[in-house]
C-alpha cells in the first residue's frame, strides 16, 4: 500500500492497467506545497513496444467501425467526463497547481467539449469525401482514411485538456493512440483511459505510457507510429518533428509563443486591461497563447498602468481549493527557477522598469510557503531587444511596450520568429479587420483573449507550430486522402492502338 495521497500509476494498454517492466518510478508533486502526491511507473522500451503493439492490433477493427458507432462511444465518454468533472478537476488542481476554480470550470469542460464536437462531426458525416463529375462518364471520389497508430505527447499546463484535444479527433477518425503525458502532470491519463473503457472503447484503442523525454523520443520515433501530435516547447518540437519528418510520419506541432496584444488608441481602457490581465496572469501565465508583449499607445500608457496597478490587487494566490483563489503556483521547482531567472534578468540585465511584483514569493498561507510560488510581475518601458520581450517565459510576466503609430506597433508585433497568437483591443471594427489581417499569427482575437472553443481551429504560424487542433479543419490532421477515378465509358484511352 502506498502511503501517498493518490494511488500509484502504472501503464495502461490492451484495455487495462499494466505493470511497467523498467523497475523505475518517478514522483508527481503538488506544486502548491511541494508535497509528493503519487508514484508513477516509468515505461521501458519493451513497455512502449507492448503499448504500440496493442494499439496496432486494435487499429483494424476500430478503423472499420462505422463512424456513427465510434461517435456513440465518444459521446458517452464526454458525458462521463462531465459527470465526473469535479472529481477529475480536483486531481488536476493538485497535480498542476492550478486553482480548483479554474480546473473545475475549464480543464475538463473544454476537453469534453472537443470530444463531443468530434463525435458529432464524424457521426454526422464529417469524414465523407468529395465527388466530382469529371466528364459525362467519369467520376473522381475521395475518401478520408485513418492514419494508423498515432503518438500523442502532452505538455503539463492543461493535462487532461491536451490529452482530449489529441485523442478526440484521433479516435473519432478511426485511429488508435499511445499517449504520453508530461511527467510533471501525469495523474489524469489513467482516469481518461478508464473513462474511455467505461464508455465502450475497445481494448487497445487508447493507451498510456509514462516517463520523461526519453520515453517520448522512443515512442515518437517508433517505426509503427504513423503520426505524432506534440504539444510542448519549440526546441523539443523541432527535435520531434525532425525525427518524424525523416521517417515520413505525419505531424501536428503545437508549440510556444510570445504573442502581441495591441491596445489601439481608441480601445475601451477597462476592457483592454481586463484582456491584458487574462492574457498574462490566468493559469499563472502558463498558457501557450499568452499575450505577453502588451503594446500600448504612448498617450495612453500612464492611464493604462494606473488602472492596471489598481486591478492587480484582484489576483489572489492561496489554497487551491479556496473559492476565492484565482492564482496558483508554477507547476514545478524547475519551472520556478526558470521564470525567476527571467524576472531577475529583466531587472538586472534588461533593466526594464519593474512596475509590479518581481523576485520573491507572493504572500501565501504558511503551510504553502514551500510551494513553487512566483509573484505576478509587470515590466514597463520595455524595448523589443530585451530578452524578457523576445523569449517565451511561460509565467506571469507582462512586458509593456509603448508605441507612437499603429503601423509601427503592427510591424514590431510581427518581428518575432513565433506566431502562435495575437490580438487587438479597439472600438473600430472595420479597422480591426485590417489590422488582424496583417498580424502574423494563427490564432487571433479582437476585444477578448484566450477563449478557444471546440469549434475554433487553433495552431501556430512560423516556429509556433505545424497544423491545427480543433474545429472542422482539426480532423484533417488525422486522416489521409485517397482519390479514385472511375471510368465508365467502357473504353480505355490508349496510345498503343494500331495506326
Ligand atoms: P516540453 O517541450 O519540455 O515537453 C513537452 C512534452 O514532450 C513532455 O511530455 C515531455 O516529456 C516530452 N518530451 C521531452 N523531450 C522529448 C523528446 N525528445 N521526444 C519526445 N517527447 C519529448 O514542454 P513543456 O512540458 O515545458 O510545456 C510547455 C511548452 O508547451 C510551452 O512552450 C508552451 O508554449 C507549449 N504549449 C503549447 C501549446 C499549443 O497549443 N501551442 C499548448 C500548451 C503548451 P517530460 O515533460 O515528461 O519530460
């Protein structure tokens, strides 16, 4: 019996929990107080082989199952997730350090929404191809075929949501999956596998392995894997995509960003500030699409900063299950070190003006003092060349940059190798369309920030990624096309006829 608060996690394949053969384990930790939550078993290469073999065995039958039947199973899984929302959200809060007010209203909900969306899409004919009448007696028809066994690799910031955003379209399209969650937030994965099983998903269709990057690397480079769907840092994504491309595997890459949020001179100040706060401090800044470069007109800067400072008091760190808590710790000790190093660099080397926050911990109850807490931080008078402005910090650190003209703001907003998200605040909707059109990002918002519903395809431009997740376009990443030309004239056009 484990003395830890949560039962250990082994592996899950062939429809059941399986023991790992590596003999190695790692621990997952509650980031709010640095206590150990559970012991997780690491998959050996042989274990990964076994999980992939289970997925391979299940593929033929699952891919041949009519979409409407697959849809019914996935709809049932979505309903089970909603029924168990609070219980799953509790574990997500403990594992990720996000406040329960957040995990109970966003993480499971937005995952279940995507599952339901793809179930409905394929159940309603979303996998149908096209028919083209080429001439009177010849037709071309296309068919969408599943890819095979797919690998899913998740980041730690939205654990169950990422697992669902990958597995939902993957399974709906008739593929099978081996999923590796991040070693920092692994607890959701077995629960999801059990929910799928209870909903009627056949054994081997969804499988779980645990471990760090080496397990991910072995899984994604395995010859049986037809597609890799990866969420994580640009540097890791480049390695994984490089290896996958070399073996002609399909890839979807959901990577990092350093997204610009432009407050236009006519913006409603209060809305722009609410948007900028959501774009920097929600989830303690650990959101890939965060708008961390906040461009403000010079004429508005002082009013913007004054009101922003007044509103910073509404950020409330505290116990994860306290109803008033809306700001958790960072996800791990290593990540705290990284974010702290950026804040130190901003103060000491970039020499940006520290408007709020800075080094040290926010005030939290005594029993949380060992947790991975960081202060929400705002730098102003930033310039484009500062490291804190150029690199993804993935923590609650806002950089305010002032500008004179909108053309200048747009140009500077685009001067980055990343292109995940961008957004503007303005009252001029005609102008908004023109500016949005010029911003080099795959996900854009006008007068809001961060909402990412199932219906909206999301994915990065430039080094922020390849392909999209969600929406109608999202299913295309999980199928391959077959085109068939049918000739009905009764004759074959040939050049090899008698002269
Ligand atoms: P990492 O790139 O460090 O890790 C992502 C996943 O890849 C983890 O499961 C990790 O394992 C695994 N991994 C590490 N090395 C390899 C490898 N060589 N081959 C295969 N898998 C490997 O990212 P983080 O977990 O730190 O996540 C934060 C990043 O994710 C941020 O940059 C953020 O912007 C991005 N992100 C992007 C999203 C998007 O939709 N665009 C959404 C959410 C986050 P382990 O961690 O267990 O070692």
